[in-house]
C-alpha cells in the first residue's frame, strides 16, 4: 500500500476544477486543500479521535504532508479514508461532505451512531462505501451516482429504499444485510447491469420478488432471506448464469420449484427452507447442486426422485425435512432427513470438532500467520507467494493460515461473508490524477466462500503444508467457482477428494469457528492480513503495510527474525 501521496499540484490539474473556486493551503511546498483539512479535523472531533485505537499524526500538520493514519492522498487531495475496527464513536459531521475528492472509505466495525448526513451526496467521486457493523439508523439517504460498492450491513437503517438509489447505475455490490429496512423491493433493483452481489437478508421487506431481477445477468450472490416476502417466486433465473448462491429462506414464498435454476450450472448453495413452496422435486435437482441444498419446512410432496440415491452425484449436505413426501421414505434417502406426511423431521448430524493446526512447528521457528477469505483475490495472491516462501524457508517457519468469517446461525453454513472494498479503490497509484475509471469487481462472497474456507482448512489439517498450499494454488486457478474444483484439484495432487469433502461438511463448521476466533483474537479484519513474529507485517494492499509485497521480501523478513540453532536456509544468504 502506498503512503499518502505528496505530488505537486499542476497548474492545469483537471482534478481540481477552475482554480478560482479553490482555496489551497501550501505547506513546505506540498499543496493541501483547506476544506479537506478542516473536514477531517471536524471528523476527528465528532468521532472521539483521542479514543481511537490508532490516531498517529492526526491533527499534526496536514493530512497529506504528515500522513495521518488511515488517510490516503493523491496530489494533495484526500481520496481515501480507512479506519476499520478503530474504535470510532460518534456521529458524522456535515463537513464530511466537503471531502469532495474522496473515492472510497471504510469505517466498518466501529460504534458510529446517528444518520448518514445528506451532504454525502456531494461526494461526486465516491465509488466505495464501507460502514458495516456500526449503529447507524434512519433512512438511507441519496448517495452519489458513482457509488459502485455499498456495504451497510449490520446497522439499524430503516424505512423504504428511496427511488434516488436507482441513480447508482454502476452498482456492483449492494450489501444491506441485517438492518430494519421495510417496504416492497423496488423494481429498479433490476436496472443495475453490473450488480454481482445483492444482500438484502434480515430486513422487513414485504410483497413479491420483482420480476425485474431477471435482468441481473452478472449476479453471483442473491440473499433475500429472513424477510416477509410473499407470492409466487417469479421466473427470474434463466439469465443468471453466474449465480453461485441463492438464499430465500425465512419468507412466505409459494409455487413450484423454480425450473430456471437448472440453467445455473455454477450454483453451490441453494437455501429455500421455511417457505411455502410445493409441488414435486425435479429429477435433475440433486446433480445440479453439489454442495448445500436446504429445502426443509415447505410443502414439497410426491416421491423423492431416484436421482437422490447416494450412488449418484448428490449434494454432500441436504435437508429435505418437514415436507409431506410420499411414504415410505426409501432407505437410501435417510441422509436427506426427508419426512413423509407429518413425520417428525430428522435430526441433523452434529459437526465433530477437529483441531486446527499450524505447520509442524518447533519452538524456535519464526511464527508466521495470515488470515483471509477463500475467494478474495488478494488472499490468493498471498497464498501464491507462500508456495515460494514455504519452499525457501519452510524449515524455520511455523505457519498458520486462518480465515476471517462472521458467525451467523441463520445461514446454512453458520457463517456470513462480506466483500471487502476492492483493492483498486483502497489505494491510488502515485501517478494517478483522478478517481479510478473502472474498478475491478470485488470477490464473490457468501456461503460458497464459507464452504471454500472449510475445504481449505481441511486440507491444512489433513495434509502437509506444502501439499495444502498446492491444493489452494489449484483452487485459485478458478477462484470464482470455489469450492467446485476441489475434486479435480485433489485428484491431480494425489489427495483424497472424498475425505476432503467429508471433512468440510462434517468438521468444517467447527474448524472455521475456531479459525475465525483466532483471526479475531489476532486483530485480523481484512483479507488478507499477515503477521510475522507476532507483528502485523502487511495488510495486503492496505495502509499501513510495513513489509513490501512479494515472496522475496517475506523470506527476508522471516530470515531476519530467526534466532534458532539450526543453520539458515540458503535463501537467507542470497
């Protein structure tokens, strides 16, 4: 991550508009915009700056010249603000809207209260907003049209979604999970051609699912769970060929099983439990969904299709309980927990805990940890580097690889995943003179990512570190499809694909719970975060990052920390 940029201001800089409307403060030859400085000073005071976990250099000099913690600058203007999990407490000042070159900010996991100020719509360059896990309330106000990544999950926003949100035509991620938003789902939700993630679960939405969602051709994750939605599920899936996860549970939706889902070849998670769906299950269903299939608590009837026989390709985690299927239930269908008529639902098997382990460690090895998420591109980049690191200095390194996840019992895996803001919005290059014109898509997140975490944890627990890293390397070659390539990767590397799958679905939740707690205890909230010898070394692509990126620099850092008795590896002498 590059530090605050202190490039000189060009006289003809298009970024600043007509010079007659600028008031620029120049200190030590570095241009500093007076409004930026004043706005951040007020922000610091409104958010209890003295009580922050980190507030290095704040109120000392100017934000860009003195590199205030979490502030990013380009050409003397504040373009980023990143204070995730930094103990912010207070309300937004109206002056926040004066940061008129702000491209992205992430203030998630704090104690921010009150409402989003109306002045936020003045931030016309703003493309990414991260405010998940705060205590914000009120209606979501009009936001800048340029916003593409909106993360407001786990707050107390209420009211209906206003029509002005339709102006954000470039929206790629809309995260509103677990708020108090009500009213009907607006038709304009189908007008976002780049939308890849739509998270509206855990609110109070009512009425039908709009048919306009059929136009979301790039949609990967759709979560409408735990609302008050009613009516027949419309045929919206024929064009959702990228869909990997569909969560509809906890509503009052009706109708037959949606035939359009047969076209969603990459679907990993389908959870429709606790609704009013009916009819017979289609014979193609089990082979189409290889991971999680939860249909319990509906009114599906008839015979269980023979395609569910375990000798065929069936989902490893299935729940058909609480439906009035025709009796008797075939013996081979016991794993589905299916019931007939009014039989009591079968009890789900309990996940057996299996201890997470680090690489075979001696006490004198350098302790190295990194935490992230299976579908995060930057996590994949770091794992690629560690294939080389392990080969070079594995003999003096005690490596732990863990995963960041949010426990949430209402989801089938028991975890909730979010997409962090994309790295292209978390920093700007030193020669950049304006906001990014086209940010890359964030990694696909959701239950499929939690399953991917579980598969990788099982590999780390069952096989030597070098083999587990190669398995992760193989999965990362087609990251958007994780965990679907697991069998192919396991077979290519001589690993037992069945054992990995059994571990992931029987022991994976316990492994991920332990790993998430370990990540939380280490203070890792960003994917990925790297620690060397107990010290945070790098928040891959995020300020601050003390160790330069890349395997050679990581190897040097590990060699420098080693104090053991055995000879240093050859890589330490290069």
